[in-house]
């Protein structure tokens, strides 16, 4: 009788520990999921800001495409211009692809700027970038 | 002996209760954290989409500026100079359609006359862009443009002023 009671207690304890372990595993997964979403959100927000900053700087500079991107620390590649940026210990690559249309009245820079996070093949954010300035290029 | 056995059983019961409480609170916390993160991501993506659309509208506006500037400069406003924009003239207004996406930029172009003499100078009277199924303008306004010729005495001027 005494032995039966001990076995039951042991079984009960084992079940409790198993339940606790299982719950802990599930909860941990949920926490990891939450953390991933949080990181994803931060990456998207930062990538968006970086692209906006780049476009605003381009529009404000009123310079030729080559001049602006070279002065702003971009390197010329086959696809266009690229620049590495680190924000909150996360590495992003800003990439601009586009063309410069020269007319009689002015110059139109037209293209797309994209921010890639840590070598991801898909950009975290990309958007159109355009800048028209009348006459010649700025200083 | 019997008393200690009872105490032991009670202790086990209390421990189990505590474990269950811990599990419940941790589950609640983790679910709340997940919900908060998902909500945050959704808001960020919404903002991202809006900024993308706004950037696209800006692209169209800059393209329209380029097109009309070129038209003014060449003295032939019936011709679209920028290859990326389709232009449909109807009297003194023109509709510019961009090939990039499903959006449309509408530009009203006004003929400028000076002391009864018609000048080949055109202005962007209004620029608006919206989603096809959205009544709210995404980007709208009156913009500065040349009215006094090009290029020596040209200057930017808001047409409302």
C-alpha cells in the first residue's frame, strides 16, 4: 500500500515536471517569435528611414548623380551605387539604381533606392527616388 | 508520522500550484509580447507602404516638372520630352500617365499670355495623385514654376501668389 502511494507520487511529480518542461518550451518559442518580430520591425523602420534620408540628401544636393553619390560615400558598382551603413550594430547596404536624363532645361535623376539588411537578397525597404533640377548642376 | 505525510502532500500541492501559476503568468507575458511585436510590425509596414507611395508620387511630380520644363524650353509644349511619361493633351490641360505602376498623375497646364501676346510658357497648375480605389489624394498641391522665360530671367514662383 505504501509502495503504491510512493509510485503514485513519483508519477504525479514526473507528470508535473513534464508539463512544466513542455510549457517552458512553448513559452520560449513564443518569446523567440516575439523577439524576431521586434527585430524585423526595427529593421524595416531603419531601412525606411535610411532610404528617406538618402533621397532627401539627393534632392537637397542639386548635384549630378556621380558627384552626389561619390561625395556621399557611395561606391560605384555594376548596378549603380552602394554604401554600407551601420545603425544600432546592424549592417545595412544602401543601393541606388537609376539614370540621369539630361535635357535642355535641366537634369532629371530617376531611379530606385533600396536598403538591404545584413546581406539579405530581398531589400528591407525600397522606394522611388527622383530629383529634377533646372539648368546645370549645383556646385 | 501521519502528520508529516500530510504536510508533505500539502507541500507538493502548493508547489504544483505555484508551478501552474508561473506557467500561466509566463504564457500571458509571452503572448502579450508577441501581440505587441506583431502590432508594432504591422504599424511599421503600414508606414513603410505610405512612404513608398509618397515617394512614387514625388517621382511623378519631378518627372512632370522635367517634362513641362523641357516643353517650355523647346517652345513646343505638344511634345512629351521625357520618354517615361505618356502625355495626353486636351486643350490647355494635359494628363501625364506614368508607366511605372497603376497610379496616374494629372497635371493641369495653363497657357500664359502677356499683354495679349501668347507665350509658349506653360505651368503646372495642379498636381494630384491617388490610388485608383481611394478618394483621398496622396499628393496634392500647387507648385512653383517658370513664368518669366528661360533661362536668364527664369525664377520659381508659386502660382497661388
